[in-house]
């Protein structure tokens, strides 16, 4: 249950200690699957409706357990000075979105192990209740199932591969030894892929040995696929990460070619074609719409402009195919490196206006940022 770098909220589930919680569709699928599987499992002892009702109670307990696991991450992160944007429950359990990267291997290690520690404590507590409660009662059965589930979650999550918590711990160790944050991403991500493949093989083996049913095997394979995807993202982050320090909003900002909103689109595109003529070391400009005082009020949407037929372009104005400036898409020119990445990540868009104080310097395109990150040669 890794603290992902970017949250994808689903259905709002409320707030806990100020932290927003979301449920994704995959979590709902997992919950229904567990209710059905557990209801089928106990139908030899209980009537079908009651068995599914008990299954729903088990799912509610597991949801609370996973939420407490993620709150362990969140509270430790807050205690160590990191912000928390939210918690999302999904097919793999859940993840906590932090406001930025851990500042040191020590913080990374503490935050990553907080969740499994909570799960271990919950599992042991439920085990104590299971031992104290009368055998062959529903309370005893539920306590035993919750103990088993939390202990499995704790054990599974400390496996040393991203995107699991143990993968973050491994990354912290590699970071501390090598002083390279991104080497840990690459190594722990590759281990995570090995774990994903191992999970699929284990699912087939347990199914053939009649240890788990068909539904259990399918759920295990689905979790393995999410592990594979998360591990791939970590590997990519490790490969791109060393170039993050090369990012500079001031240097990447493209110049703005100003036009008035009532300028015919054909004329605006003609000026753009002249200004965008190839030149050594010069980036093509971006068409910007300015008011009568020369202040930038919008950017021409290239996609919308390209959809206007050539015969209509003299009758369509630049202002018609422009987008107004959004507050979250204005970045200071001083942003560099990881700070620039976090600013772009917090307000996703294809382009941003770069400013120096109250003056507009140019336009930063995410495509240019990705070109720097993915290029293996000198940056522009």
C-alpha cells in the first residue's frame, strides 16, 4: 500500500483527521467479490443470506483496517513535516498521496513502514480477541478472519518491491547507501515486477492445488497486474529522475507572439508561421491573446484553430479559439527541478504561463518538459 506520487480520487468517502478519503471502482469490485466469496465459503454453516451479511461485515472490518493502515502512513508523514493530500482505497488496498517527495532516506523509511506496523498491530489485536472469544461463534470467526487478513497485509506489504511499502523501504536503503534517490526506484521497481510475476504463478499454483477458488485466483491476478503497473511507473521515474535537476521554467518558456482577440485567425496564423521559421537554438513561439493594454488574457488553442477550415479562417477571430488563463496554470520563472515537477503535477495541464513578478515571460509546455526528461543528449 504504497504512497503513490499521484492520487486518482474516486468516490469521496469523507475526511479523517482532515485527510480526504476516496473509494475507487476497483475497491467496490473487490468488496463485492469478497462478500460473495466469503458468503459462499460459510454457506455450509449458515443460510446464504446470513453468510453474505457476515461477509459484508468482514468487508467493513477490512475497509477500516486498510484505512487505518493508510492513516499510519499519513500521520507519520505529517509528524515528520510532510503534507498529505489524500487517501484512496483501490484494488490493491490503498495508497496515501503525499505532498512531495520524502526529504531524506530516514523519512522515507519511517513513512513506508508505518502502514505495515499498523496492520501488524491490528492483526495481533484481532488474534487476541479470537483466542478469547468462544470457539464456533460468528464473533470468533470474524475476529480470526480479520487477524489473518491484517497479518497477511502486513507480511505482503513488507515484501521489498515497489509499489509495496517494503519497496519504499528498499528504495530508502539504496538511497542512503548510494546517495542516489533514483537508483532505488529502478532497483525496487524491478524487484516489484518479479513479485508481480511470482504472484501470478502462486495464484495458478494455489488454484490447481484447490487451496483457493477461481474467484480468489482472479482477484490475486488482478492485484498482480496492479503491482506490475506500479513497478513500471517506479522504473520509469527512476530512469527520468536524474534529469529532473535540468528542468528550468525560465529556460523552457517559449516566447509569446501577441495578437489582439479581434485579429482574423488567418492573419494570426500567418504571423505565427513567419515567427516559427526554424532558427538555431530558438523554440517556436506560442500565440497569445492580449487586450488593448497589452496584457495577456488567453492563449490560442492550437487544436481548436486547426479545426477551422482555411476558407473560414479570415472570418474567425483569434479570440474565438483561445483559452482564458487559469490561476493554477501560472508558474513563477524561478521554479526548477523537482519543484517544477511538483507544480505541474499539482495542476495538470498541457501548458502554463511563466511569469517574473507581474510580467509574463513566456509559456511552458509539458511536452518540452518531457523532452528534457526523456532526452539522452544535451538539453536545449
